[in-house]
C-alpha cells in the first residue's frame, strides 16, 4: 500500500536534516518505540510494540537510511518481525524543501504486511499504517519545532546559554552546559 503527505516545519532545512539522522529524535517520534540504537550510517535496531486491531505484537526491527542527498532527501527503509503476528516492511522517501516558513517535509510511503496482520483486511491495515506514519511525522514536527513559548526569556537568562526551541534548543543547551 502506498500513500504520501507533507508537513511544514518551522525550522531551517539543515536542522530538519540533522533531526532525521538523530537516534534520540527518531526514538522519541517512533510510535510504540521501546528501544532504539544505532547510527544513520550503520542503521538502527528498534523494538516497537503495536496493537493493530485484535493483534498486539512486539516487533524487532531494522531501519536503514539510504539514497541520502544532504540536506534535501533520503530514504528510510525498515523491516520488522513480530513473531506469530507477522511482519511489516516498507520504505519512505523523504524530501525537504526550503519554504518561507522553514522547511516542507514531504514523504511517499510504500508498506507491505504479511502473516496474521495481513489477515485483518487491507482497509484496516491501510488506515493503521497511514495513522502510524502521520503520528511519526507529526511528532517529528513537534520535536523539531519545540513547544510554543509563552513569553520571551529574560535577558540575563538568555545570556547564560544559547537556548532555542525543541530538539535544537536542547542540543544547544547540553553543549553549553558541557563547556
């Protein structure tokens, strides 16, 4: 099954690119992720728990990044095995385009399901697959953009350490604290 969508992210394209390659960001955004380890170069190993209809399974997965054209496009490919529940494999071609508001992230997903999961019916599987993809990229947008700031930080606070919103802000704060 195939589908596509876009998300506009209020962050520079280079920041969005870095976040796509970050183990910490991917772990935070992957629905049902219990554990994720690895690198963008070597791929990631993940343990993901999902309930799809009456079937709940723990998937041991491998995710790799390929066809990387920094900072504009990459392909995320993965395969997960859920024991008796079956398997899921697929890929997402992700493109990043600079826009006035930041970055437009577009993705085209192609997924294949087998085993007991495939017996649930294609409409249900398509709906769940689309929902999980949307949850991942919506959460990704939230993590990169960060929470809405209610007010401007005090001048002396902003002088202490470089602070920003979201993932980038946390990384900058950690770097400043380490120095």
